[in-house]
C-alpha cells in the first residue's frame, strides 16, 4: 500500500501564487467578513471538497444524511486528488468559486488563511475551537495555528511507529544508545532497519531533530537549524545509513518483515492495516512499538493529517461550522475510522475521546495513542514549503556525499531565513 500523500510538494507554489495574485485581489473584493457568516438558512446547501479518496467522499456523503435529517442542511462532498488539490484551491480562490468547506494538508490553513481566503475559526467560534483543541492530539496544533489565528481544525491524522519482528527483536530499544547497539547486533546477523516514511528526507530527519531537543523553528518562528541539537540529530541520522546500513533505496516493509532481513521498520500507522493482508504468514510474529528516546528524553514521532477549513466567501459559514462540529463527534469519527480501515485509507481520529471506542486491538491502541501523544506535525510557518528543498539538500549532501553536518545545516538555516523574509511578497 502506498503511503498517503500527506504533505503536498509545493516547491512551485510561489510562482503559482504570484501568477494568480491579481485575480485573487479582485476576487477578495467580493468577500465580506461582516458577522463572520452567521446568517441563518433553513435550506442551506454546503459543498465540501475532500482531498483524498472517492471512497472517503462516499462515506462522508452517507454520514451527511443523518446530519441533514437533524438540521435540514444539505451537504455534498466531492473528492479531489492530492496531486492536484493545491493548484485547484489556488484556481478556485482566484476565480471566487471555492467550496464552503475544504480539507487540506496540515499547514495549508496558514498559507491560505494569510491570503484572506479562510475564516479565522478561533475568532468566529472561540468557545468551540477551545473545546476542540482540548480534545485533540496536541502535536497537530503547531502546524495549524498562526499566532492566535486558527484557519482549520483537525480532520484526521497519521503517525510514525516502529514495527518489528518479535521473534528476531525480542525487545525494542529504549533510547538512541540502545538503538545503535541493537542495529549493530542485527548488522552482524546480516539484518537491518528500514526507514520507510521519510527516508533521506526532512520527514525522516524530523523525529530525530525533535528527540534531540531541536526544532526547525523557534517558538517565535525564527529558523533554528544552526544549533548543536540539529547537528547531533543529523549526525545520528547520517550514521543510521552509513554505519548501520539503512537502505538508501525503497524496500517494502511487508517484504522486509516477512523475510526477516529487515526486522525493524519505521513507518506510518497505515502498515497496521496492510501487513495482515499482505503477509498473513507472519501473523503473531510482528508488533508495533514506540520510537526510541533521544538525548532530550523525548520519543517524538512525525505526525501528518488533514484539517477542515471554512472558506471566507461561503454564504453559509455558520452551517459549514455546524457540519464540521458534527464530523468531530465521537460516533461519527468511529464510523470514519472504520470506513478508512475497510478501504485502507489509514487515517486516525484526532478526537482523543473517540479512541476508547475504536475497534482496534487494545495493546496496539494503547501504543498508538501514546505515540500520537508524543508526535508533532510539520512547521506552520510561512516560507517552510519553499524551505523543505533546502533542508533535504543539506541532509542528502551529508549522507550521500560526506558533507559536514554543521556547515550544511547553517547554510539551510540561512536559506530558511530568506524564504521567511520573502514569504508573501509579490
């Protein structure tokens, strides 16, 4: 099963934004924020764009029937592919033909919110947003919040886990030191580990950065890769490949666990669904576990997912918010989760209160929930999407060409500062 495209590659976004800026300015003249859209309508018809599969769109349309019976508000959900979603939203914004509700990548809310195209939900619905934040996994909010503004609420999430063959790795390593020792023992047995989600990329580097006590940006949004923690994390990440022989090419987790050649794998939670179907012969011989603690004592994993946003030109903003609150209800989230399992869409509910009711084996649920509590999403900072290329170049020069980690990260940090300075400029 292919990993979900959680974070759209937006290296060409700046050019697209510039090309449509004139159209966008004209479109925004027609957007009125007065009253934040709380106009009542007994016959509202909402359009929702779902970045994802047709199967999930069908599930939401089915769930919407009960919502319509309750509220007399009609909802039509349409699926759009990840690969075309960002450009379609840009085109829709420029033309003034946005949906009422849109699902987006975690950091898109900051991007589109700053263009003035999304409702600041914290300003419009402060009490409800506070409750949603209290019930959500905390690591999502660093990607969603833009200062005090909130342009989207969590819709679902995915999280990194450790997968392992219990007959070949009896005990998972607790920290980096134990992880290194375990990998050395496995290497002597001609066995290795797979980094499946984020290999040689900033996503693969991110958990080690956080576990070392570093981050991509400071709390006040300044680039932070010129720190000892960032260097330490990249040195450890480099050694996984060059000392412990993590493959630099893609190897399926299912194949690695089945043969035992790769009895350890860092991957997303979706493998919990694909493994039983793909390799039933190792049933009872594999399990999931938490990532190893870094020098900071943290086990932080990478977290992805989608948000739900209300577009500012919607004539039914209050009704759109009402449907979003409905989708956050525990019973509805359980149904969404079960449907995702059935179609191998792999997404997890962001509402923590839902998890007690999830139809999942209890031990796996406990581990998965703990790792989701110790997870973090991509930076919700303007200029970050343009900066990922710089970070990945630094990572790959270090791992593939033996470049100095401190030098490469310092150069990437300078580039991130320039991207942040230029963010939003025409």
